[in-house]
């Protein structure tokens, strides 16, 4: 009957689950599958722009500082020119404050003083003569007062011109000089910012590397912060392999592991640099002994220093087999 068949199916499932739980662990192994992964360097400009020059192609080897790409810099060049002109203007104003008035202006003041001095001598002589006449009763007191006023006026005029000449020979006031110097400093900072933004329109290689890909072509518009070229520096590769849960306790950070693949040179080694805190795969229902073997943890390893030079022939994505239990060199 149908219900009998269903009952037997249920019994068989339970029996298999029980046998799986009490079954012995699978044979341990020290070799685990993995692959080579690259740590790429992506070159991008912080501001958007059009590609006006692309100096590299896929597969090229570039040196540190080599030109990679150039973005249109028309706007940045204009901003730099404006910043330089404003700075030059502020520097000229600051220098002018330290010079005083021009020589022809001072010469004009000197000529005015000469005239005032001549007028003063005349008024002085007239005042003395009127004083003698007033003492003899020949002139009135009013006339004497007039000559005294002219004498005092001409003397004050000489003092006024002396002060003007002295002030003309001085520079600007201290407050004016400090304000002008602050303006120069501010505009110099603005110029540096503009020149920095201009420099970012030219993209260069930060280190020796190989060009993996060019993501934009000549004439294309690049959004801000979008990578234009992808580089792979030498030695910037690592292994990613997966260790089952039963063998995870035997893996330690800094442990040396062996690396093998089709066509790889013998003796490749790496050191464990990372162990994932969580499993990559979690089976459903229960963690039986059989199911626990399906739990795998990601582990990463970097090239060992003694064999790093042999890693040059390995390519990203290459399948490898990683062996544990090597003795650290």
C-alpha cells in the first residue's frame, strides 16, 4: 500500500541520517584546492574629464612615474592662470606698501616747502619791521596783528610740509602691511590648490607594474573617480584556498604552505596571512559528522620571500593545490 511505502521511505531516511552521524570522519588530507588572485591597482582621476591622451595599452610594462593618461585640462589651466595673476597683483601691492610714495611726488613736496620757506622769511621780516614801527607808535596794533598772523601761518605751513615729506618717505602702516601679507599668503594657497588640481589631470604610474586593462578609450568622457587603467604591480598576488572545518585547527597565521600547479616551478611556498572567521558554505538541517566536512573556510597566503621571484609565471585565476605542514624556512 501507499502508506506502507511512505513509512519505509521515512525509516530508510532516518537510518541513513543516524548512520551518517555515527560514521567515522573522512580521511584527512593536507592538500586543498585554491587559485591565484591579484591585488590590482586602479588608476583614477578624482574629477571627471575627457581622455585626450592614453599612453599605455594592455600588457605594457610601465615604470614608476611613467605617463598613463591625460585628461582635458582647459578649465584647470585657466584657473591656474587666474590664481597666478591674483597672487602677482597682491605681491605688487605688498611691495608698494613698503616703498613709500614715488620720487616725483616727494620732489613736488620739497618744492612746495621751498616756496613756503621763502614766504616764511618774508613774513618774518615784515613782522619784525612792523613790531619796531608799532613800538614807535608809527603803525597801528591792527597792522601788527596782521603781520604776526602771516608770520605764524607761514611757519605752520613749513611744519606741515615737513610732516608730509616724512610721511611720504615711509611705507604703509603696520596693519596695512599685515593685511597685504595675509592676502598674499591666502592667494598663494589658492594657487597651490589650482596647480594641484591641474596635476591630477595627468595620471602617472605610482610604481613599476604591468597594464592589465584600459577601461576608457581616447576621447571618452570619464566620470569622477572612475578607474581608467588597471595595473598589476610585481609580487602583488596571493593565494585563496579553502580548508574544510576538520582541518582548520591545523592552520595558523604565518604558517608556511606549499604551492603546486600544472607547469609551476618546484618549491613554491607561501605564508598564511588571513583565515576567514566564517564558513563559505553551511549545509542545511543538522551538523552531522558527514556534513561538517562540507564546511570550508577561506584562507589567504602571500608569496614566501625565498620563492617570491618564482611567482612571476603565475597568473591570476590559475588553479593551484596548497599543501599544509611545511616547515617554515
